[in-house]
C-alpha cells in the first residue's frame, strides 16, 4: 500500500466527509510546484482557490511571519498592537478607501459586509428597521454560513440547513435590467462577484460592473463586490472592478491577502458607511491579530513589488489564447480573465471531474467547479515555460479518448 493510501484512509476514517478531494496527498510546496508523499511533483493550477497568488511559501512572506511569531502573535482586540494599524493603512491606500475592518476568512468578511450594509440601510438610508433587502445574483458563491447559503441558488448548499435568513432577492447574473427591476424602496444594496469563480468562471457581459455602479448611484444604494477570489491581481488588475472603473462602496477581500500562509480577510469602505459600526457591534478574537497583520503587509508588498497583476494579465492572455487553439471534441468553451480560466466540458461527457483526475496523473493539479468546468488558476508567479509545460499535457488530456 502506498503512503498516499494510508493518509487517505486515515482521513476517510476520522474526518467528516464534506469534501471529495482529488486523490493526491501533498506534503511539500515551493513556488508553483507541490510534491506528494511519494515524491511525485505537480504543477499547482488551483492555488487553493486563489489563496496562493504569491505561490507556495514565498520567502518574503514566510520571513515576515517568522519575525512576527518571535515577537507577538495574538492580543485579541481588547488591546492595540503595533502591526495592525500599518496593515490597515497599507490596504486602505492601495484600494482607495478610508477604513478597513479586518477578519479572518472570506465567509466572515462577507457576513461582516452584510452587517455593515444592513445597519447603514437602517441608520443612514432610513429604511424601516429589518425590512431591508439586498439583491444578489444567481450562481453566486460567497461562503458556507447559514445566512450566505440562504441566498445561494445551489440547492445542495441549502439542503437540510434551513430555516434560512430572509432579506435577499436573487436575479440572473449579468442582467442589469433584472437587477434594476428588483430594486425597490426597501433595497439596501447589491452584492455580486465581478467574475463568478465557483459558479463556473462565469464572466458577465462587458459593461456589467459599470452599469451596476451607475444603478447604485441612481437609486442611492450600496454596491458591494466580493473580490475574495478575483481581487489582489488574479484577473490582471489589482482588483477586478478596475477593468471597468466601477469602484464599489464596499469591497470584500480574503484568500490571497494571507499570502497563502495564514487566513486574513477584510472589508473596506469609506467613513460615511463604516461609521455605523461602533464598539460592541462586531468583532473577532483573531481578526486583526499581529501575525495576520504582518503577513498581510508582506503579501501586499510582494504583490506590488513583483507586479503580479500585470503578470496575470500577460500570462493569462497567453494561456487562454493557447488553450483556444486546442480543438477538443469535449470542450464547449474556453473562457477567462487574467489567470482565472475555465474550460467548460460538454454536458454529454459526464462532467469535468474525470479530466481533472487524468490531469493529476500527468502532474497538473486542477479541480472541477460547477460540475462541468475545469478551473485553471495557477499562482501569479508562474512562468511562460511552466504554462507551456502544462499546455502540452492539457492538450493531450483534452484530445485523447475517454
């Protein structure tokens, strides 16, 4: 029995069965590469769902983490620490907002944004208390909490978890007219992903984000973008909203903010919105801890110093264009922006899982999303030669008989 089998059996025996991983047991990672317990080498083309934009174990981020671990790791928010303010300043300045509310995970950040928006709606916009609604898009994925799955269109995410949180309205993704029709005098705001990652790398029509910005301005409501996956360089801009100059009122970040080594998330807004949060309204024992703040600072520094958004733009264009040259009988569509790319498999071929498993045997780690889509989202530090290496193997898998 291989060592991989031992580890997989151990997890199946003692772990909850809420995941179905690709059958690879990873032990070590460096840059864009990972190794399993048998020593086999793989190119990571998933990046932990874009949490590893900087690659595995980036030296500068690891060094910042080590230095902070030797000084102070946790204080709770009962006290100030000497790192958090510097992190908040750096993040606020690169994103262009007045205030930052730090949390840990992406789902926590979404929940935080919803609380901020609702309180703003009642205290500032004057919507009758607890009658407000927030409009979301079909196909969304914002996390797994009870409130977030309450407005999911994926039935499995909801099955068995009700009763659900009220106050949300859903419209088709990419449809501005439907969004406009859904707005009423009780609407607090709009929450969408600039590109739906878990929804199948769904890219809205050109101008969609800009039209949402215009609609929010006209109706006096908040525009909220969940950039947990698309933010921090993934799509070829620092933030995906920059492709259309559609700056949201509330920006939600996570994943890559932790540099692939620690959970760090944040909600950003200007003073006139964030002022509704007062002492005791919201908090987190670990949110904004000094270790997270040090990692966040280093992650931002690396992102800017290595110009990772521009790398994602150039290499993403190249990767997508080369993929489109692969004439595969199985592929319905190749689509993407920057280094967030989806390969949609035709329905009749039984989903994308088997393709991901075959790619793994050839040294490429990817994962199906929305059943029929292979997602390719490598670390932004990937080189053209490594993309070419992957393309040879991807072409073989997409062309050979099933």
